[in-house]
């Protein structure tokens, strides 16, 4: 378990640009060290804002896109191409404009796919896909992701792990179907906390005043059942990337004065 580190930016636009630059560096370094990189994407306004900023970044061409493997932390269980699906939004923001290897882009199943409307079967299939990609050196049922990104919800949820619901209590499975989510759509597919914690680095993104209370709760020692964001951490690094509004309820001592 890695203790959280905080970086606070002036506003959400600067946060997205800085996070995109940070991600480019991390991917390039991983590719230089091991020949490939793996990243878990998140949806929502902060995740999509980061991807849009990456699309505009001049340094994006430093990435060898053909050697980048992409996964998702969660997905709305809707038909393929639905505008509310995370993968649809990610394609519009970035993915359709870069030369990715399609075999390395692992979208979560859609509700009109091979598993029909069975979110639990779709989750099991995605878990199998993760297990097939895991290498012996990963020592587990999922790859050791280089970076796993998570948006933090106003209720402290991450991925589709909501406070007190069964998915956040899961300790064995790596992917689960989520039913009765408190925000629409109610049916989703999500990585679990054990899968999230397989990542080398976990980045939690929060911008806006509506995220201030969630950041305060998650960083004040709350339990992961009540505050799922508190249970999301990486093997070597846990990084909270916030704007000033989201950090407004945090003690200034939690983050360095140099944070722009």
C-alpha cells in the first residue's frame, strides 16, 4: 500500500493539461524500460478532460501508440456505441485520432454483445481477458498496469464501486457486474479494489467544488466500504490530482506549497 501524494492545480483545465503531460511521460518511460505500457482509463468529465488534453498535447507523438495496451476501470452496461459508454467518449476524445493496435484496446462488453444483458457474465468474460493478459511476473490474475486512473465521484465512488454496495466489498473477483447503482444507468461492469490495487500507480482525479467533500472524506482516514476512493491505491504510488476547488476542504499541510 502506498500513501497518497497530492498535487493541486489552479483549475480543472490546468489539471487536465498537467495530468496529460504526466501520463505521456509515464507511458514513454514504461515503453523505454519494458517495450510496452498498459493504462487503465476512466470516464467522466475529468477522465475525458485528460484524454482531450492529451489529444492536443504536442508531446503525444512521443508515445508509440502501437505498443500501448488500454483497459477500462468500469463501464456503463449499455449497447455498443451508446454515447454514454466510457469507451465511446474515449474514442471521441482521443482514441480515434491515434494509431493504436486494436488488439490491445480492451473495451468492456456492451449490453448487446456476446453476453446479452447479463452484466455478471460480461464481467466474468472481462476478468478472463485480464487473466489471459497477465504475465508470470505479475503474480496475479490481472496485469500489473503502469497507470490506473480513476475519477472520484461526489459520493467518494471510484470506477463503479459505490459506498456500501456489494461490489466495494468484493475481495476475490477482479471484475463484477454492478446492479442498482445510485446514479444512472443502474447496471454497470467494474474492476474491484483487488484489481485496482494491482497497478503500479493509481491516479485519482477530482476537479470542482462538488468533489471537495469526497476528497476530504477519502483522505481523512475513512474506511473503503463507506468511501471507496480511500481503498484505491497503487503498489508503488497513489497520486491524487486535484484542482483548487476540489482541494478546498483539505488541510494545506497535505500538499506541498509548490503545487501550481
